[in-house]
C-alpha cells in the first residue's frame, strides 16, 4: 500500500480550488499590488508554506488562477463550418470575460502586465498562449480544409480580433456582447478569410 507523503508537495484539489478562489477574491478587493501570499493563505485557511510548495511566487499563483478560469479544457470547436467555429471561439471569450471571478480583476490585471514583466511573461505562457493556440487550431484546420489561405499574418490578426473585439466592447465601452454581436463578428471574420 502506497502512502501519500507527509506534508504533501502539492495541495489537495479541494484546497487548490479554495486557494485559487482566495487569489481571485483578494485580487478583486485589493488589486495585484497589495495581494500577498500571506493574505491568500489566510483567506484560504492554509499555511503560506503550502502555497510556496505549489507556486514559486505571487505571479505564478495569479496566472494559474486566471488560466484555470480562462482556457476551456474541451477540444477546440469543430462545428463543421469556419463561421460556426469562429462563433464558438467568440462565445468562449464572452464566457471568460463575464465570469464573476474574472470580470472585476481583468482591467487591473492587464494594467499590471505593463508594470510587472514577470507577471506579463507568466500570463502570456499560462493564459494568453494557450488561448491563442486554441484559436489557431481552429484556423489551421480551416487551412487544411482549403477554406482559408495559409497566411500567418492574416491568421494571427484573426486571433487578435477574436480576443480584442469582445474585450474592447465589454470592458472599455461597457456594452454587451450579445449573440447578434458574436454572429456579426464571426461572419465578418469568415468573409474576410474566404479564399
């Protein structure tokens, strides 16, 4: 019979969830600058050393919390049409931006990326990179089907628009991203990509 190591090197899944919830709550209340490992540990009801066994520092802990909420675990959309796939990716972005734990911290997080190169790097590798790869997988499949040209710059531009248009509308303009908006966005992008 195998025993779990005493003082296990990783947190139990239920404690990990409690810690990540605490990270987002602290972030929303005090911002990234005042968020600390000690405050998160206290809120989550764990020792600070448990956090350091899981994450090297605050940057990685925050990025992990955001990544868990930000990148769907299911495979990239495959609706049978480029427009449908782009629409599904737009829905993914809308869902992330409207998640109650994410919405209050998004602006502060993005502002902090300019001040904290370490956080920016972790954010790009843990959240932005996987989200972009998910969108590119959809576009690369469309290239293989001959629906869109194999144009690296054009495909990267579409990935940029899929993320930035809903963000701009919701966060900067304070407008809703409804189904009609997502339909028009997907249609515009699919038309612009058409071979």
